[in-house]
């Protein structure tokens, strides 16, 4: 007999059973283990996510809450000319109001813009600014992937996308986003080389925006843009890079000068071949040279004598 054990199940197999049956049992065991792992994973995820906004049935005020609400409404009606100023609230176009009634959110949607009503002594509200905000990331000393220390700063543009989440899930959304941007800048640049930090700023900005937007989404924050302002290098590294760039420029200049000399020599060679085929062209070149010398107002003029004339006198001797 052969025993196969699973969570809460034991299978007994005889040696004369076929291999297909054993394969089916093994497949069923694998499927049960996989389902168990999936259930454990879902349980851990469900435990890690705390529902902040519950249904209306679970957000009941209770007996005492309804009594306080009834008393507050009676008090408001009794002192109506006075309490009207306590009930009416106004928020601007760029603002939203999150209303709490005895500590519970009244509605899943924020109020505003314009006029809305609250019950005195029972309702409280928090104004949330929906305009885009910006803050500067202070200079961060970062060690790059190739072990170079640089100082990098930046700027982040963000806005509140969900007013309820921004006041319920985090105490101070602006400060939390600011601190998260600093750590994200260090983490992203820590995986880059110095050349990538200096040349691929746009890619670094997009990477930071994606990471920040994903991390701040539970806080109701939308990161619109991230920009790298300045990258400061150590003074010794600046000198080394300047010397390297100067050497590269000098080498390039020498190569260009050598190529120019080679092209000039080729042109002179072709010109000499043309002049050797036509003696009159050589005489014209002499005359052009004399014209150039005389135009410069020199006191001494050198007349080039053709070699053919000298050969004529040598032959007479």
C-alpha cells in the first residue's frame, strides 16, 4: 500500500493500480496546494488593506448618535435666525469639503463648490485644495551605480485627486508626498550610472513620476510632473572631466588637421600634373604670383626664372 497525504485528506493506493490513476491523484494534490496558496495570498492581501470608507449600513450613528443629531436639529430650528449662519458654509471653485458627522463621513462624495449645509454641534468639515501644488526636492547626496557621489535636486508638481482619501488615509498628504519624493529620487538615481544621470534626465523624471504616482495613489494624490533641476559634481571630478574633454577635442583637431594636409597634398599633386602637361599654364602661374607680390607693396620683388632659360645658357657653354 502507498499513502499520499494532503491537508486533511489521505489517499491509499495499491501497487497494482495503474499509472494514470496516480497521475490524476498527483494532479489533484497539486491543484489543492495551489488553491490553498492562492487563498492564503488573498487573505494576506485582504488583511493588509483596511477599508476606510464603509457602507451606509456599517456607518450607522447608533442610538446615542441619533439622539444627539435630533437634539442638534431641534436646537437649530429653535434658534433659526441665529443658527442659519452656523449651518450655511461656502467653498470656492477650487476647493472641496469633506463632512464628518460624529466622526463618520456623511457622503462618499465631497461637497462643493458653492453653498452646502451642516448641522451645528454634530457636523464638522475639512476643506481640501484641488489646485496643483509644487515643492522643491532639496539637494540629495546620491551614490550612483558606478560609485560616484553627486548632489541632485528637483521639483515635483502634484494635486489632490480624491479629497476623501487625502484626509482619511494620510495625516498630511503634502508632507508625505514631499518625503516620498526625496526617497524616490535616491532610489531611482542609485540604479543609474553617472553618464545616464547627466544625459537621461527625461527618462529619470518619467521613472520618478511613475513610482511617485503609484505610491501616492492610496492617499488621493496625482503626481503630474517631476523635473530634475541640477546635478552637481565634485570639484575633482569636474576637473577630470574637463581634462578628458579637452584631450578629446585636441585629438579631434589633430585628426582634422592631418586630413586637411592629406587633402591639400593630393590637390597639389593634381595641380602639378596639370601644369607639367602645359608649360603655358606654368608661366601664367608665375605671372599671378608676381601680381600678388606687387599688390602687397613690397620693396623687394623676386622674379622666378624658368628653368628652361637656364638650361639654354648651360647648353651654349
